[in-house]
C-alpha cells in the first residue's frame, strides 16, 4: 500500500498553510473588509494555527526518516518561519 505521506503531499500542505497566513496578513495589511472573508477567517484560523504545529512535527519526522528533497525542505523552513511569526505576534 502506498503511503499517504509523500514529499509532494507534505510540500503542498505546508505551502497551503503558509499561503493561508500570508493571505490573512495581506487582508489585514490592506484593510480588506468583506463579510465572506471574515467568515472564512473566523472558521479557518484556529484549525490552521494548530495544523502549523502538527505539520511542523510531521515534516521534521518525515525528513529524518526519508531522503531530503529541496522543495520539501524549503516548504518546511517556510512553515517554521511562519509558525515563529504567528506565535510571535501574540507577544
């Protein structure tokens, strides 16, 4: 049976999480205020916040067990930077 954890899936998931928080920052920075965007922001922020930590752990575990690919390492570094910035925004 083929494993669901592949370099491509992990890379796309990491980039989706980073993309969400970058778009969230862009909405805040440019003061875009639409009701539908606010609804999605309220629904998705907490799950994506916890997914950051989960996929950071999964990514580190995946890289220690498997061969490193450039795109996976870059997406994991981007996720780590995004996690630090997100948690740092609380303080």
